[in-house]
C-alpha cells in the first residue's frame, strides 16, 4: 500500500540540528537553527517563565479543553504586544492561539486559500525555507520579490518597491516586521513608510510574520510597521511566535491576528478560523499559553521578562561585535561589518557552501546554507574558535 512513497527531502534546518546533536566533537558549535543559547551555551529557562510555571503548579488547575481559538485574555495580550496601546480603541482585530508561529502561518495560508480564494503569495528573496514549504503545502504558488543582494550585503529596496508596485490588487505579500530571517537585514522606519504607501496604493494584502519580536531593537521598536499599518484602513494578517522571545520553543505557542474593517466581518473571520482549527487539530494546547498569560498579566513578571529579553538581545549584539572584530583583526576577506550590523538572531554571512562544508566537517561548526549564522550559538568560550575557523576557511 505504501511502497510507492519516495524518500523525502529532509528539512534543511531541522536535519542540521539532528546532525549537530549526533556530532561528538568536543568543540562543536551550533550556529544553525534559530535557538537562543545563553553565555554558557545552554537554552535558557527564563526566570519569569519559571516563576509563572510555579504559580500555575500551585493553582493546581485541571487540564480542561480551552476554547477553539484559545483564551480571550491571551488574545488581548498578543494584540497589546504587537500593537501597543492603540489596539484598545480598535475593535476589528481577531486573534487566535496557534501551534507556534508555523501553525499561524499554516492557518493563515489555509484561510487565504479557502476563504479568500487566493492561489499565490509573494515572499522576500530570500526568505525562511519553511515559508516556501508551508505556503506551497497549503496550495499557494510562491513568488518572490527582491529583498537582499548577497554579493553587496545590501537591501534591494528600490527593486522590492518596484515589484510590490507591480502586483495585482489584493495580492498577498509576506513581510518580516523585524529580524529578517535569514538575512538579518531589516527595513528602516522611512523604508517601512514607503512600503506602506505602496501597500495602500495597490490595495495589497500584507501577511506579517513576526517570530523574533524583541530581538532587534526592542518589543515596541520591532513592531513599528504593525503599529503604523493599524492607523490605515488596510486589512492584514499577522503571525507571531513565543518560541524565541519567551524561549518556549517546545510549547509551540503563537498567534494569528487578522485585522478586519468591521465588527461583523471580524466575527465571521473568527468563525472561519475556528472552523479551520477545529477540523485540523480541534483546539490548542494550554500549558504554554497559561505561562505567557500569567507572565504578562503580572507587572513584576512582565518586567522581569522584558529585562531578560533585553539581556538576550544585548548578548547577541556583543557576540556580533566580538566576531566581526576578530575577523577584522585577522584580515578577513569576509564582509564582517554585516555580522556586526545585521539584526536579530541571524546574519547572512556571505560564506559559500564550500566554506560551510569545511566549517562543518573540519571544525564541527554548523551554519544553515547558504551562509546563515545564528549568532546566539556564540559565547565567550567559543567565539575565538569560530573566528579562527572562519579565517581558516576564507583566507586565500
Ligand atoms: C529557524 O529559522 O531556524 C527557526 O525559525 C526554527 C525553524 O523552525 O526553522
């Protein structure tokens, strides 16, 4: 019955993580998957999360079914994080809990297919590999708009605007509000304003994927475009994730928000999302959302979380500076300024596939092709090792 099934192509990011786990090299370094490691090389249990979990344990809550869309408080908290205070006067936003940011993208993709009859989406070139998989898997044709020039390390902003300006009305455009994955190269605020103008002129349908809020410049700064677009009359979608900024990777916690233009439409959109969820996995898990709910509802825990997140962001920046300074001192031919200046967890280093293979096989240093480095895998114990290895594989 199943013999016709051919071998699958392994996921480029997850399979790299598996290879890293199996590697017995004592100095191995994981600069692959988007995971935050602390200065000791450990995935942190954030203190705010730990305290929230303790409170939940003490409450001895039963594990009942949640509503299909997740709790109302959690939805409000997501909206406040994404849009700030302005959301309080906005009645037409629908938010549902999803199975991580990927689940939000998949739910959004199904919504676009089944309820809006969309058959195409435009994503940045390049983008996260799983964007392609999720949208194609949902039946959408994936097209690209220019975004980043790997040779120069520059944003292709004019070309991006030109392509967006040429799209048909109602075309769906996937945008990364911050910490662009994989390039680490973000739009400036004036550039976002220019994109917003095109979105309005062309009446496009933006789908924002914000998986790294807080890792660029700060929680509010990183959602600049979301706060700007809320002031317009555009409809849009947002997928968000708590995997990284609350370090709840395995809890698979995220949200999908849809901004509608009337209360009635919002109610119907919510119904549509609930239908899609119910017939897919019925309702979301509760432990992760209860942690985040508890943490965000308590001023002390919330402040603690924000300061922990700030420390994580600053540590990544320090590692960017250390690595780029080391490469500069070693006379590197690599564009080390990119590593210093790009934002979020990733840098598009410009390392080529051959150099990546050398790093992996000679040094057990893992990066995602073509040249994406996840900076938090660096710490003061391994940064010199990684610097020397990169110099070795790049110097003529
Ligand atoms: C990444 O890009 O490495 C992360 O978003 C993790 C993943 O699921 O790919």
